[in-house]
């Protein structure tokens, strides 16, 4: 079972678990925007020869398992995805047409961790995030 990819002179398997939030942690990732962003993220990742393996958008943050070739840094790819998606959101959902840089949608930073051989564990974690958040919310109601 070989999951390696290849470039002209190298074989690689570089996968990362990435999490980022909207600015001020606003709960803006609901409904139509949430469905729309999934395809935008995939297209933008493909633009940088990367692949989104697993992803889930919570109301106030994004989880993504992404495979990035070693010729790109994680910062390059994530910066590209966040920047271009913010411009796309501004143009298509907020009505800004010209000269808009999109700098008001995503918060500045992100969290990234490498995924080694425990890819299945990370995939399950991403899938179960919504259930876990609801469970913790219910527990906090009883305190």
C-alpha cells in the first residue's frame, strides 16, 4: 500500500492537518456559503498542485487534511487558499466588485500539524468535530 506521489526527481507523502478561523471567530460559515466554500477550497488547492483529502467546516472554523507537494511551503498554499477565497467571498457574497483584497474575512493565522502514518485518526477527528462540539456544548449547559 504505497500512497506516495511523485515529482520529476522525488517521491513524497506530505500531509498536513490545518485549522483556521474567520476574523473575530464570527459564526459566518453557515448554509449556502459553507457549501460554496468547499468547492472553492478544492479548486484553489488544485491550483497549487495540492489536494484536499478531508475537510469539514464548522460554524466558526475550518478543518482540512491537505496533501501539499514539497516544492510548496504550507504557508504558501494556505495563504493562497485563504486569500483567494476571501476575495471570492467578498465579490460573490458581500457585493464588492472592484479593488477589493478580501482582507476582512479570515483571521491572520492558522494551526498546522504534520500527519504521519496516523492519517486515519486525523480523518476521523475531522469528521467527528461537529458531534464533539455539540456534546461539549450540552455538557456546559449543566454546569
